[in-house]
C-alpha cells in the first residue's frame, strides 16, 4: 500500500513539474520562437518527456496544455498562418480548423 502511494506521489510531482516547465515556456520567448511569419515551438519536448516518463495519461494532460496554449496564443497574437491553429480566423475562403 505504501509503495502504491509513493508511485502516485512521484507521478503527481513529475507531472506538476512538467506542467510548470510548459507554462514557463509558454510565457517566455523560448516556447514560441518567431521566425518571420511563422512560430517555431519547443513546447513538444516536455510533452514527449511526460509521455515517456508517465505514460499516455501524462502525455495527454501535457498535450492538452500545449494545444490550449497554441489556440490562445494564435488567437490573441495572430500571424498569417494563425488560421491553421485557431478557429476564429479565416484566410480567404479557408476557415480555421
């Protein structure tokens, strides 16, 4: 019983640290790197690490944080390619996803 609680606590701590790293990357220029009219991203790295360390549940949770941040960033601060990531923008007859 004690071992199970230790594993759950470990998983919760690692997930919390990964989410904190993800939020730091989102709020600094290290996460979304502007390159001309597009943004390169390094936010997929903590998602992959969480999926490896915590399994698919940790990867899903961190992937949700990544996807939500992408939607918010591309809605608030649009680029010519934001219609791909935000449903609130259109490019000619092509609407967002």
